[in-house]
């Protein structure tokens, strides 16, 4: 899927930090700190004209003194000195440059000229450039952790040996910062972050193609404002989407937003319908907001291959069940009638006031016994009728929720069906209750509509995956920066 080997940018065995320093608020100091925080285990060569020891590494005073050459040079010096640094790197046999500072195509006539000279140098000397004008790259593969970035924090990463890691490729460094923050707050297995920047060589599709082949990555998340070559992008996206989800948030889908995107990345305005059609032709799960992108991250971080669209709602409250059903219907989920045997068991075992339908309403005073018997009956009589269960749990004052959670967590560990769970209302033990269910493999949500949105996104992917695996390719045109 990838036309380039990007391992030197994600898993270099040796790096030079050109402009390294000790001061925490300096660019070079930030890079050195994040390398240490990530636990990078390769060779690090700080480059600083003053020499000395920097973060425990012996520095060199110039790129020409690096011996032997490194896999990657991370450049964090002033823009007017970067071209000379690139020439020195090429002379030293260093072929891969990650340039974080701006001052290129985005910076007026002087920057445009500098950009042209950088491209000319790279072509003449066989260099590959990531950036410039980016926040860097993070790749927390447990086997080889790496972070060369200005971003303030690292994401949680996925567990060792897991295949559900999330990658976020962004044309906005600020959104990368926000996604990292939310991933840490919500325990998302975010493993890779790419701030694309000006993309003189490596664009979204290059990173997507490479990360899409990594076994530790289960889904890719994208923030996009512009695409240089939509045909190549579609080819790469379809190849990745045939194996794992690609979820994209496109900025600039309104007239005003389009003007802002043009000022930010040079994007050409695209209307909402054109973006939607283009995403469908790429096999991409499209979301329309950052909130939905984060919901998708939660969903695909647990179920990277998506789910079918037949859903059972199991609730102990009528109103939230109704809202969940509404949202599920709007998301295209199918809320089929209860199988006869399942419904008969519930009518015999539940209070007469309970609603034996889809959604099931166990009533507010339901405790662990009522939840447990309904869950077990669903496994025995309805596992083939549905693709998932969305559970809703409110906690009234007269019910101790802890035994309910304990019972559900135990049952969930051996469930025959994928589960999603939402808790609503005042939750004095929220942290512990959410953690117990998450440990049992159940993604937890703060409200029922968010849970139904997650389920809808999960159900959308298998259809897109099947389309991406077919040979049929619709000729949907998406305007790139050149207006094609």
C-alpha cells in the first residue's frame, strides 16, 4: 500500500537532533525531552555548536561530525539555516529529514523560494523530507517507541502484542494535541500521531499507506483540509480500508469553513455532498465533527473490524431507551423484534410492568439478578439474532450499582455478543464502575446517544470494507489544491 518505506520516520534506529538543547522551553529541548519520555532506545546524536552533554548524550558541534550517519535527522533550527543543514546532512549520507519549523511555502515569497530550493536539493541528493511546518511524529509501537515532536504529551499507546492501536494523521497540530489529550482521558489505544505540516514530500496518503500495513495499528483516523492528488489518495485509502477502518474528518465543508481551510492549508473549497461522495468512493468512514471522530476512536479501538447492524437495547430506564432507539435508527441500525423464545423467558421472569420489546426496559429498580437473568437469556436465545447489545444502566438512589457492575462485568468476559454500555445520571462510583467494565472488554459511554453513534459507525465500516475490496471504482471527483 505504501510507495515509500517510512520506517526511518517511525522507527529509526539512530537519530540526530539538529538544534538540540537542554532548555525545556526550546524547540531542541522539547524534542530531547519527548524522546526520553517515549523511552526511545536507539542512538541519539544531539547537534549543537556549543557541544557538551545534552540530556545525557554527548553532542557534536556540526552535522558533518556525525559518525556514522544516522537514519533520521530531526531539524529544529531557524528557517534560514535549514537548507544548509539539509546540504550537510546529504553530504554526510543522511537521507531522511524531519523538519519541524515553518518558514516555507506558508511564509510568503521568501518562504516559497525556500520551499522550492528545498525540493530541488531533495531531488538532487535523494532526500526524503517530512514536514516542514509540522509538530512531528509519534509512534509508540511497544517493540520500538519513538517520539520526535513539539506536542506536549504522549498518547497511551496500545498494549504489547495488541493489534487495535489507533493512528491519527492530521493536517492540524492543534487537533493532534487535542486528540492526545482525549485519548489519555478516555483510555484510547492511540499509538501513532503524525502532524503532516506542509507535506513537501510526505502527504496524508503516504503516512496512511505505511501505517495501514503495520500489524500494531487497527484503525486510522484522519483530519484533512486538502488533498494534492485525489486519485492516489483514493487508491491508498481503499487499499487500507479493505483491511482496517479509515475514519476521516474533513475540515472546510461549509463556505466559511472552506475559506478558513484555504488560508490554513491552501485547500480548495468542497461542498458537503462532494466530500461525502469522495469518502464513500475511498471506503472511508466519514465523520462530521471532532466529537464524532473521538467516538469513532473509542468504538474502533475496541472493535477494529466493525460490527453488524442488528442491535438489541437492554435498559433499566424508559426515557434513555427511547433516546437510544431514536439515535440508533438515525444511524441506520436495525432494532429487530425479540426472538419468541427470548421474549417468553422474559415475560415469565421479569415483573409484569417491564417492557419485553426492543428496547427492553427492566425498570429502574433492577438489580444484579434482573440484569443477570436477562443477559443470560439473551445469550441463550438471541445471540444469533443480533450483532451487538447496547446496555443502558441508570442508578437510582434505592439501588447499589456495584453488584450490578460486578455481575455484568463477569458475564461480559464470556459474552457471545459484542457489548457496549452506557451509564447515566449521578454516578458516585463512576471511575471504578467504568474501569471494571472496560477491563471486561466493554467500551463505556457517558450517554446513550453517544453509544448509539458509536454502534452506527461500527456498523458502517463492514459495508465500506466490502466495497473497498471490490474492483469497482466510482469516478467521484474531489477538488484538490489545483482545483481538479
